[in-house]
C-alpha cells in the first residue's frame, strides 16, 4: 500500500482540514454543555435541561444569543487592538491541534491517508510554538481594554504562561528522550513498540505535564487571569457578545488541544490497549505493524474499520482528559497568585529538571546493558519513575510549599506559612 | 509548480518581514512596534521553513516570538506607559554613530547581494548542497541535524555560550536584588524583580 499522492492527496488534505475544524467546533460547543451538566451533577443540581432533549441544544442557543447580542465598545479602549485581541486569541487555539494524529492510517482506493492534518517534522514543538503565541491575544486584549482589572488579568496570564511553559517543556523532554523523536506519529508508534504507554514509565513527567497543561490553559485551580472574586473576569471584563464568545471558544479549544496532546504523549494516542492488530507506521516506504524475531518488518494490514476503532479510542482518551478538566474545576479551590508562582518556580521547575536527569541516566544505563526497547525496558523505567512519583507526591502535598489560608488543625507539626506581611507603621492600641 | 509556490511564499514572507521591520522603527506606540517585531520574527520563521530548517523555525517562534517578546511586552506595559518619546530622542552625535553602524552593516549586505547576483544561485532559495542536507535530515531527523554537530563538533563554543548566558542571568539577579533592598517593600511573585523604582 502506497501513501496517497497527487490530486486525491490535496482533496484528502482539504477534507481533513474541514473535518477537524468542524470536529473541534462541535467538541468545543459540547464541552461547554458538559461543563455545565457535570458541574450541576457535582453540585447536586439539574443544569441546563430545557433546550431540546436533556438540554442538548443549549450550546446552539448560546451561540445564536452571542451573535445577536449588542457589541459594546468601551469609550476609553484602544479600538484597533481591542478588536484584534480576540482574533489573536482564537487563531492559535484552533491551529495547534493540526499535528495530533487521531486514528490509524486509512486505506482508500487512491492510496493510504495518514489520519493527521499536518505531520510536520517538528511535531510537538509546533504545539509549543503556537501555544506560546496564544498569550498575545490575552495580553493585547487586557491592555487595550484600558481597565485595571483586565490589565491585571493580562499580566497574570503572561507571567503564569511563561512560568509553566518551562515545566511543560521539561516534562516533554522526558518523553522525547524515550521516543527519540518529536513527531507525534512516531511517538504513538514508539509507545506501541514499548508495550507501555508513557504514562507508566514516565509517570512523574505525566503528572508534571498535566499540572502545567492546566496552568497553560488558565483553568482552575490556575485561573488567576480571570479570577472572578478578585478581577471581575480578568482580561475579558470589557468584552461582550461574539468577541467574548471568541475568548470562550479559544479557552475550550486550548483545553481540547491539551487533552488530545496528553492522550497522544502519555496514553498512546490512538493505540488500542492490549492489542497489536491496530499498530501501523510508515517505515521506509511501507506500512508496518512491527518487527519479527529476526528484525524483519511485518507489513501492516490496514482497514477502514480499524481506523474507525482507533479513532473511537482516541476520542475516548481525549474525552477523559476533558472530563478531568471539568472535574478538577468543580472540585478544587483557586490558588493565591503567589502560590501559583511558588509552585511553578520552586517546585515544578527543580523537580522536572531533576527528573529529566533521572530518566536520562536510567535510559543510558539500560542502553549500556543492551536491554532491547520493549516490555522490560519499560518495566525498569516504570519502577524508577514510580519511586520518583511517590517522593514527589509525599513532598508536594504536605503543606510545606503551598499552605492554605485555613490553619490545619490535624497536623502534629507546625506548618511554615509564607511570610506575606507587608512592613508598615505599627498601629497603636492594636 | 513546487518552485513557483515556494518562490511566491518566500516573496510574501520577505515583504512581510521587511515591512514589519520598518513598522518596528517607525511605529509611534511601543506596543505596536513590539507586535510588528513579532510579525517580523514569525515571517523569518516562515522563511526558515521554506529552507527546510523546521527546528530553527520552531525555536524562532517559541523562544523569540513566544517568550522573549512577551517579556518585552511585559516591561513596556508596566514601565513605559505615558512616556513621551521625545525625551528618548538622541542628539546628533548618537545619530551619526547609528548611521555609521547601520550603514556599515547595510553596505556589507548589499555587497554580498551583488556578489551573489552573478553566480546564478537563486537568491533566498539557494541551498548549497541541497541533496546532502536532505540526506542528513532523512538520517538524523529534523532535530538531529542540529543536535548532532551542536553536541559533538561545536560542544565547547556551545557550553561557553551557556556560561555567558548564565553570567548575564546572575548579573541581572544581583542588580535587581540590590534595587529591591533599597526600595523597601518586597511584593511576592514575578513582579518582585522590578520593585523599587
């Protein structure tokens, strides 16, 4: 089977672009619905249930409402940048997902179609590059609003995203070292070859990545840029109607990209667990499903139903992370701003740096012992990473770094609170 | 068809890059200048992609457009609001120095351009040993092409650059720290670095 080429390839590409765009918009719309239904479920309420069966048409009603509402333009806002802000926000959110493979290659009469919009050679770096451009939309809109709450939200957003990008990148390096490549297609293939999803041999990287991804998408407990109790709604305080809606779509599209990325990097992407019949990879001019004992490639048998099955599995994994986002949002309280920064720079950064060293040394030792890339290789890494993860969790969640506002009364030892007192004149008679 | 498409893309990117660079210099608002600079850097990243230097393009966007420019934006928004640019204009002596430096660099570039004109090497898209580059990308991957020489042949200059950057970071920290102590209150978080004006 040959990869598709010529005019059919162009048509297939256009089809994939339109299909993925539509899918993202639909998933975004229904994630907002899921957010409200799940939050209602968690808080023992009903949630939206009036528009259509089970309230399923609610996102459409919301969309129509947002288009029909009046656009307000603050008198003191900088018009040009104020309008540009939402656009700069939504474009990176929608294009970042282009490199994520979403199913096994699909055989067609004209050739095999890779189920990824753009399998660029830099793979996951594309997501990071585009993601880092996403800050501009937030910062520009916060600044152009000429509103102190919006401006504070924008500053918080940029500081937070720059801080957590470091930990995100370092967690990613662990996966890159194990996979030996950056394209996401290859990442999926390497996880199929290892017989372990990277969430197990790189468990600490997985945890660090999930935390950083929450911070990067500005979701609770990291939603400092739009903390309602402090900043009205932060950078989009002055926005209304469809412009606000664009920020909303951008946030959920970011969530979806992050979920798809986490599923691909750490949960094997479209790989079906405990099965090898779905494995497929384009290797030296042919599609293979693996290597036999002698090291000769085994040709992959591609089928439309396999593509469909792998697509379903990929959707399930992405949906799991989207649910995790919602679950965490309605379970955890918001951090204080200094806690966010402390966690980012004093915990995440050193831990991820040390962990990269541990993983690199382990891989080096395993390579030196000439252990083949497979189940045993993954098992050793799983044990090593498991120990690191245990250490990390016991270190992190003991009120040492992040002390809550309430005084813990069930701990034996005193808790060191960060010194946040501002020196000032002593108040008499106090 | 391929060559035409690439040439067209190159022309568009080159015009955007140069146009944005002019925008950086002539823009009145510092924020607008900064965004023009981001657009210029992004166009140059696009040119890197045309030259098959995918990794450089990604790093260009990630590091310069994504991280460094955001810090610039931060500083401009926090410190430079309400300033009149008139005070920042330099005297004629500085203008002469600037003219001399930029004229020198411009002259070298024009000289290089004129040298290449006669050689028949297509400007901008001329890849010396294009096939060799393709082969090594095939062999080492988009990252390996950079990483392999960087960590073998050029490891000493690479490490020296790293130490240089470390010195700069430590120096910045020392300067900022002294300012904070002189200025009184220390507020937590990232804004602490510029406390005490």
